[in-house]
């Protein structure tokens, strides 16, 4: 019986990975940043539509600072601070993981003060296209 459950779980993971672009999902903020970077590399048209530099400040365990320059094709990303960022998103690393996994509602996070937006608010409205 255990073999059937393991086989079924493996099948679900394979389908999920195929849908999400064929790479294994990571449950860390750094892993999610890597996933976003890979997804953006596979879809350069997103850079042309969004055309913004985002700064992410992820607080708490596993956090850090990363940026995405969607004014460039292909997108450029890096760790640290990008002084040219038009929009800064500040959030706890665990909430960021939940947000990217679609397990957290961005409006609720914002309204509760767990998600802070600095800079260009209209750019923040486009953020869903990269998450």
C-alpha cells in the first residue's frame, strides 16, 4: 500500500513540475528567487510588458535582498540593493514563500502590514506577473 501512495505522490510531483517549468520547487526564499529568475528567463516578453526594476527585502530567517531588472531583456537579477529600483517590496521571508506558492493573499498581507510597498505603487500592481 505504501508503494502505491509513494508512486501517486511522485506522479503528482512530476505533473506539478512540468506545469511549473520542469524544475523542482524550493521552499526557501532564495529558492523562490531562483524559480522566479528561471521563469523570467523562459518568458522574456514579461520584461517588455513590466519594464520596471524591483527590489525585494525579505526579512527574518532565510531572508535577504534581491532585485530584478525587468527593463532589460533578458532580465537581470542580483543579490543586494539596486539603487535604481522603482518599487521596493518588503516582506518576511516565510510570507514571501507563501505568496509565491499562492498560499497567501497579497491584499491581506498588505492590509495587515506584513507586505510593504515603497516607491511606484503602479509598478507594484504588475508584480503578480513575475510571481
